[in-house]
C-alpha cells in the first residue's frame, strides 16, 4: 500500500466542488445621531463626502457566505488530513503503535511546516533509520 499525496487526499475529501471564496461585498453606512443617512459601496471617504459629517461603519455584507465557504474548506482540510494520516498509517501497518508514533512525531516536528507530503518523505527516512536500529539491536542481543 502506498501513501496518498496530500493533493489526492484533498481531492477525495471534497465530496462537492467548493470553488473559490466569494469576494467580499463591502459597504460603508453613514450615520448621524443613530439614523442611517445612506450607504456607499465605494469607500468610507465616499460615504463621508456624500452625507456630510457623520459616523461611518464598514460592513462586509456577505460575511455569512464567506464564513460558510471557510467552514466547508476547513471540513475538507480536516477530512483530507484524516485520509492522508490513515494512508500513512496503513503504509507502515507492520510497525507497532509505539514505534509508528515515535517515527511520526519526529517526522512531523521536522517537516510539518513544509506540508504533509514533506512529512511523508521524512517519515520514510525516519522509519528506515528506526528499522536499521531495531535490526542492529536484534543482532547484538544474544
């Protein structure tokens, strides 16, 4: 069994196309004494210029859609991480849990900042080193 790449795991995790993040729909509302004077979709300066001295509030009008997109992306990433990790664990299923955990922790600490595929590559080296140590220990033990 080979380890799937992060991209393969991510593609499997997306059970529907998420697409790009919706662009922000920004608005600036002009207020005076608690009353809305008007709205600008250009800038706060535009709202002040159009409605005179006032308090201007900046609003992202479609923040719910943006947050829903972020939640969908986070869910897909979490599922992809689980799929990738299960694939990695399956590849090294012959290692007991303790040895696998030590190797994974070491590989993760060294390479997680470079992405999961870098962790996979580091894991190959760490497991090979651990196997060499285990083999040497077996030879040395009478």
